[in-house]
């Protein structure tokens, strides 16, 4: 069966209530905005979203905010919940204050490593990041190599929505510049990875030396062209 | 008491830049620390890391020259320097957590006498943003804090114990404020430099813990 989908709507059609969804990107860069719009249209409820930044407020107006606003989100796992100026209350913080959305704050590198571990078959790991802070609350602490570390568990998802610059029809992916960020590790960490791609080329059109995400990690591809 | 003038953000950035002499790989936090990149002297071989996945961040992109895929962690359009590389977020934080960065410059709400750092959440708020600050504070070999010496309502930000939620314990090496340079040493906080127009006594007045005063010098002229 071909991995290439005609539309984002078809590609997200089986994301149902209660699904855990990773969303690639860092601010607007590498964010699969067309897949997010299609997911909002589809409208599943009680989603758990894993995403680097969930504060909104960046230059690109289409991010996971649109799902929170639509009342589709039960929980967000993120490192960035409040935007730049600490005085501003984000949509996510408002939803958390109202008890609508649960937020799990994770240090950025720990978030990346938990996702990487999820895709790599690692169950958990010890890290020095967050020791002695709220990030360590309720977690096992032990001394490893003379340094206090906390136990962090791998993250996996049902779906990953990611964005790539170039793909072939098998799902080999190439990212461009700082739009790579969380996309390659999220591609590995879920059962069904859906890639929104700017350019689709024939199989063999990407030099194997250049492939950043091998096609085994990618289930669906939607060519959307260049969308800012 | 009559006080001197607070130094501008640009002057602070110039003083922070001196603190990085000899460092090769440096991450600049979002906000004020990003100004530091404008003040690295010619010939200094510093490579700036942006935690969203760039090693070798260059100056900001000129208007009309922005690339939609090229930005720093603060969502600013930037350029890259010769020899730069891009990486995914896991590799970026391998660099940070793995101790491969010589220094990071971070903003702060509070720094304690022991070098504890608080910079991610205001008291009483439901949420905050860790961003990469906890990782940088735990992983960079030197943590330079760049912040105003007092809050908007003139309360000290350098305190005995942080009342704000912590980012990391005992991680700060040096604090550059708009009136002083203070190092974290084994016995506590040592006042090393005063900005023009400031005396050690005046700086002590705006600082909660007792400062160690041994060899205090004026900021280098090249800075102010």
C-alpha cells in the first residue's frame, strides 16, 4: 500500500478520542501546520499532546494552541507553557487554571531524551537535570557516578505529526536547517508517524547518505508544498 | 543614599562578553543574553549554540534575507557562521547535558548566596517555562547569569535563599548585573567589579547576602 496520501484530512482520519499525539516543530519551524488544521477539523477529544512549546505567541499562529482552543486536549506534555514575558497568561495556562487541561512540564533536553528513548526501546534513564527542583517531584533519585540523578521514563505515542523538507514515496525524510528539531525523534516514537512534506520525489531521488529519517519510521506522507 | 546610574543592557552584554574570553562553545539564553553575540570581539573563535539545533549561530538575518527554516530558540530569524551545523533536539541536548559546552549565559529572577538559580516561574503562577534552562544549568561547564541587580520595585534579586522555584542548585559561576560583577566562590559571593559611579557599599545595600569585598576593581573602560 502506498504511503502517500492525497490530503491531510485522509492522513489524520483515524486519530480518535483519547489518542496520544506527538507534534514536531519548535516555534513555527518544522511545525506540521497543515496536519494540525486537519486534526482540528476532524475534532477528536481528550487528546494527550507531546510538544516542545505549547505557549502559543510565536510568529507562526498555527500550533497546538488551536487544538487546546477547540477543547480537544486533556493533557499536554511540554517544556514551554508560558510565553516570553512572564506576565502574559497563555491559553494553556488559562486552561490549566480552569482545570480543563493537565500539564506535565519537562525540561527540554529531558523531553527530547524521553522521546528518543521511547523510539529506541529504552524504558527509562537517569539524568542530573532537574535535581533539587520541582521537576524531580515524585521521582526516584539515586547517586550515579557520584552525582545525584533522577529517573525519567520513555515517552511513546499513538501518532506523531511531523514535518519534513523532502521525502521520497517510501518515506525517507530530509529536514532543512533548524526545522529539524524534534521531528526525527518523534518520527521514531510512535506507532503511526505522519509526515507533512514540502517536496515529494521519486524513490531513489534522495541520496542514501542524505537521509535523516529512514523510511522504516514513517507510515504516511502528505505532500503539501511550501507553507510558511 | 545617592546611587550611580544603572548600566544599559548593551553595556551589560559587553561585560558578559569579556567573561566568555577563552570559551569556544557558548549557548545564549532567550531574551537579554542574546545581546551578547553582538559584542564578541574580532578574532574570538566563539561558536554559539542554539538549543533548537544550531551550532554556529551567526548574526540576525537582515530584513528581506530571512529564511523561514532558520531561526534561534527565541524565534528570531538568524544566519549561520562558517562551519555551522544543524542537529535534532536530542543531539542538541547531548551537547548541553554531556558537558560539551564551555559556557551558557542565562537570565534570572533570583540567584542565591550558594549560586542556586531561579529563572523559570514566578511565584503564585500556575505554570512556567523550563525551556532548556534546567538542562543548560546542569550541563554547561560555566553558568553566567546576566540580570538586573534589583526587581522593578527595587528588591534584591541576589538573595540568601531563592523564594522563586529553582532551576538548578549551586550552578552559577558568575553574576553580571547592571551595577556589578559578582563571583560565586567557596565562602559565598565575592564582589569583583563595580560599574562606573557605584561603590561597594552602595551595591551591598541592594544585595541581600553579605558580599565578600577583597579586590574590587572598576569595570574595564572598554566596556562602559
